[in-house]
C-alpha cells in the first residue's frame, strides 16, 4: 500500500471516530420535558404495554431512542430503568452543547450513577428482609411497612434467631421516622413492641431463656436507594426482653434488602 493511501485511510479513520463521538455526545444531551398533566411511561412503544412510571408536568427525562413507527420516545427513568413515552406528551429541549461538554462535577456524576430518588416520596408499601445478629445469634426478620407519609411508616416484624441452645421467635410492630425522606441516603429512628417465644434446644445457658416474653426495641439505621429499584437498609437496635421474673437486654445488628411499591 502506498504512503498516500495510508494517509487517506488514517484520515478517514480519525473522521469516523470524531463523528461517532459527536453523535454519542448529542445522544447523551437529548432531553424531553413532560407537557401533559400526567404522562404514562410504558415498557414498550404502545398503550398495550405495562405502565411502569407516571411522569408529571415539567419533569425532564433523558431521551435515548425513538420508535421506528408511531411517535414514541425511549426515556431513562430516575431509578435507572427505561420506558417509552408518547411524543405528544413531551417537548424536546434544546441543549447548550458547550455547557453540556463541560458536564457536571465528578461527584455529581458518581451520585447519578449510583443513587436513585428516595422511594419514600412516591410509594405506599414496603417489604424488608433483614439478616444479621440479634443477641449474638444469627437472625432473620421480615418487616412489612405501610408508609403513612414520606417521613413516617408503620412497620410490623416477624422472624427468628437460631442459636445453639434456644431458637427465639419475635413478633411485633411499631413505627419508623425518616429524617431526610427526599435524600437517597435516609437515616431513620424507630421503635417497636411485641413478644418473644423461646424454644430451648438443650440444657445450657442462653441469652434468652425458653418461655414467653414481652419485647420492646428502639434504635435506627439507614436506607440507601440505589439504581435498578434496589434499596439497602441497615438497623442497629436495642432490645429489652422481659416478664415478671426475668429481663434480658440484647442488640440487633442487621443488613437488609427492601422493596417499595
């Protein structure tokens, strides 16, 4: 191959790379604003597909594609998933490419890539599966919750600790108060009351003896809302297990996966 041909091929390759980068940058900056009172976002480009999100007037969404038929845009939702919205319900926005080229700070980009909006603002029910240590023994707890408001929920609990000497079943209910409900990382405090039933395995000492007891716990933790509708939760709580003749104080250290809808 001649030197001239090599130069032409190199220039053509560079031109393709530059055009591809410009196209990718333009796609990244494509935005649409919702102009209807409420717009349904579906799993596919048509009204027959399931509704996965409801966007409100003024909400801005990144548009990453367009259907080959009809007038539908594929958009990215705040939790990192995708859906299709009717073109008649949105208005394309012009973007300042110079400003877009500068982009947000590295911390802002990391936050957008990791976190999603708090589910406490929109959802009504939650289910949490916790696992960890309670009184030094392995435990698991199932915690259904009803969100009365973004800052308050009523929560039940049922689960069990499994020890070498005693298995203890816990049931009860209480409340959680969320301090910064709009933040993707939300601290909370909570309290619950209920009962504990210990089933003894062997004639050995255990943190909670066999029998029926009343239970009170107080504490708190963190809820972290991540992309793809994944929510993590951690709890640290102090328990008092008691009856007329016996009192024990134990601690819970647990992590959990939570689902809100």
